[in-house]
C-alpha cells in the first residue's frame, strides 16, 4: 500500500465540496491505488454540517480514505499537505458591492496564504476555486513568500470544459473530438473563451462553425453560464465545478496529454504581453508537475482586445486588494 497523500479542502461543508470530497475519496484524483488523508477546513457555524458530511464519507467505507481531520484552524488544515483545494469563500450578500466581496474574501485568502506558507509541504499544489478566484490566488501568493508562486493556480477549467461542450454541441461531435480551446484571463464575465486555435476532429474549428456564432453566441454563453445555472437550478454550479477542480489538479499532478492543452490561471510571466504577476488564465501544458504556458500562438485584433479587457479587470481587482500583500 502506498503512503497516503494529504489533501486539504476549504469550505468542506459547502455544495461544491459535497461532490468533490466523495470523488476524491473514491480515487478519481490520483487513482485507485493512492490512499488519501482529507484535511477539512470550515468556519465554526458550518462545523455541525461538516460532521454530517464526515459521517456520510465514513458510511461509504472507501478503501482509499485513510484519515479525516476536521478543523476551523487553517494551520491545522494545511499542516504538511501535498494538495490544497481552496473552495471556501464568502458568497455575495444582499446589498454587497463587488468591491466589498473582494475585500472580505481577500482577508480569507490572506490568512490562508500565510498558513500555507508556514505549514504546507514546500511542493504543495494549491488550486483556488473560491471567487473571485484569480485575485484570491494572487492574495494567497503574496502572503506566502516562502512558497514558489508556481505552487498556485486558480480554476478556469470549468470555463474550459464549458467551451468544449458548446463547440461539441454546435458541431454535433463528442467532447473528445474537440482540442485546443482556450480561456484567457479572469474567471468572471470578462473572460475570453477563444476558439481561433481549436480543432474539431483535427480541422480548424472556425472553418466549421460560423464566426458570428462564435462571437455573438458562444462567447456570451460561456461568460454567462454560471448565472444561467443559478437561474435554472436556484443554486450555483457545484458538481461541474467539482469535476473541473479534480481535472485541473489531476492534470497538474500527472501531466497533460501530448495532443492537447488546457486552461489554467497562473502567475503571468509576461507571456502574450499580459502584466507580469497577475493571475491570468492561459493555455498550458504540464510536464513532471511543471506548468508551461503555450507560446507563439498568433493573436488577432479581436483576441487582443478581449485579452486586454479581461487583463484590465484583473489589474483593477489587484489595485483594490494590494494593501493586503505582505
Ligand atoms: P457554498 O456557499 O455552498 O460553500 C462555501 C463554504 O465555504 C461554506 O460551507 C462556508 O462555510 C465555507 N467558508 C466560508 N469562509 C470560509 C473560510 N474562511 N474558511 C473555510 N471555509 C469557509 O459555496 P460553493 O457553491 O461550494 O462555492 C464555493 C466557491 O466556489 C464560491 O466562491 C463560488 O463562487 C466559487 N465557484 C468558483 C468557480 C470557478 O470556476 N472558479 C465555479 C463554481 C463556483 O461558483
């Protein structure tokens, strides 16, 4: 039996975690021969709900689930962890401005960044899902000076998967026939889902679907998909978000297939003239746990405008929170 890996999940009593935890315990992340310890972080009012979730996890009698720790202390949750899924965040309340939301979440991610810095495994992989995900990741990175900024990504895999699905539905093919879609920028409604480099069964996507559909239907559909799900379901996307979180972390840990890239938000190194240091979504490949931004893609005028628009929003978010950087 392999040594268990330690995985922290914040917001463990929330609805994304209600899907995520069971799938991690079933082996969907690192496979069916890798035992895991789960470190579950919540805030005090949610601890009772979390105990219920733990009872259910135990009732599944998962062979891979070695140990469960529940806590309200980030330093206990992140102690020596190999992977951290930062899902927990404060939702937007009535009358709350976007700036207020940014602020209260910024404080959560400042505390968690410091705790990761102090106690996590030095090779920890941290995936930020809680919104505003890119800027929350930026705050955590800037409060974890002893960890490599490359240890952090924010989740744009759900947007990536949504783009694959839209293109597959439109062209009547399977999701696996679609390659090389891109999400640029922020996980917000300024994000730019780009299919200029995408292939459908090996052919250029834009030779098979109309440019007009791409610009006037597909892009807004992806940008507004979260809101459409809330309208239909009365709650925000949860199972699809958990699927995307597992996919992003799995590909980061185990590598991307040679035939495709995926989208992840990570610290910009200045590629594609995006401001260095912002947490921005790029097309990436992963080898041996190292994420590489796909270089040399041709960017036309439309793409450049959209990439700059979402970069501008991230710059503004950074301005609002940079007083919290250590
Ligand atoms: P829920 O409100 O169901 O759960 C959030 C949980 O986080 C709650 O149980 C709460 O008690 C806990 N929490 C709050 N502050 C905490 C703290 N300081 N430490 C630990 N736990 C804390 O939300 P859920 O639907 O699970 O969504 C979680 C986050 O994911 C939200 O911010 C949501 O906006 C975001 N999403 C991000 C997506 C992405 O693609 N990046 C897509 C899905 C989702 O909308």
